[in-house]
């Protein structure tokens, strides 16, 4: 683990990505300690203030401190990203290994399911789902899980099809090893590497989707702070003050850059064919 961190820090982009990701995670985890104000507390007297020592990023139309709302919005973004991607990853791994290692007819059924899900544009599917069941944190998580499973499942299926023809897998089968043992002991360790890279690069996409839904009023419910709702407030008040839009867009840009740089560095570290040291 320490060696991996050293190799990431040795790459300038990896170091920047690791710093930005660590900054986001720490600011979200410690939001209740760092935030100077309650993110949903109203203070009409100080509404639409610019940045100052009292309010580092200014205030919104209700006098709420934007810096505090950005910090707690990071908690929402991180919670949705980690929960949804973890669930999608687990389900995708299981279905992908079953499709790649199981009989042909089962593979066809699973791939048909994946193709059916991916045939719907993600944003349209999200808007339709929210319109049917209503906006909530759990709805956003379900949308992300359903739309992400085929991506991970296809990657695992491809890796499984490539690995299962190896001689050591055939030897295990000849010795009577169970399917569960082969999948868990031999196939799983060989497919998780690319998935970590893919998941790290999917996190900013998931966060952007949550922010987009919240921007449209179809994400987390007010007054829960969200980067998307901050952007929505800023868009409505753009003629009065630019600070809400700036406060909501900066964390989205930094998170996207951080996880993208870190994912690129992890790809070079995990995939032997792409390591810069070779």
C-alpha cells in the first residue's frame, strides 16, 4: 500500500489527483467540524453577501453560508457516489463472472439485460424514474446503481472469458474444483484491478449526475445542501451575484480533475502494459 502511494506521488498528475481527492474526502468527513455555520440556518440580514472573513464564499438568497453548504454538499456527493458505485460494482462483478463462466444461454440472457439497460440514455432514464417515484437520496442511488451495473458487468465478463481458458483454470476444473472456488480464488483477483480504475473515474460522473438532478430540482430534497442546488440558486440569482454559481462549480471541477488524475495514475500502476516504468 505504501509503495503504491509512493508511486502515485512520484507522478505529478497522480500527486495532484491524490491531493484533490484527499481534500474532498477530508472536507466532507470533517464538515461538521470545519463548517463555521449551520448549512440550513437562515440569516436574511446577511443575504447575498460577497466573500469576506465572516463568510468565505459569501451567502445565498436566504443568508445561508455558502462555504458551509459546499462542505456539507460534499458529504451528500461522497455518500451517493460511494454507496451507489459500491453496490453497482458488487452486482456487476457477480453478473459479469456468471455471464463469462456460465453456459452460453445464461450469458445471452445477462447480456440482453445489460443491452436493454444501456439502450436508455442515462439522463432520460433518471428524469423518468424521478418523475415516477419522486426525488430523494435513495432514488438517485437506485438510478446510478441500475445504470452502472452493465458497465462493470461487461468489463468483468470480458476478463472472465479471457482468463477461463488459461491452463491453470482448466487444471482446476479437471481436479474437480467447484465453480465458487474458481470464481472467488482465481477469477476475482484477476478482474478487480481494472474495476478500481473504472470506479475511480466513474465517481466524478456520478457526482455530476447527482448535481444535475439536484440542479433540476429532481435530486435530494431541500433544504439538504447539494452542489447542484447551490448551482440552481446561483443560476436564478446570476443578475444579482455570481458567488453561488462560483461556490457550486468549483468543487465539481476539483473533484472531476482529482479523480480523473488519480484514475490515470492508478491505471499506470495496476496495468503492467501501461506502466511508465516499463
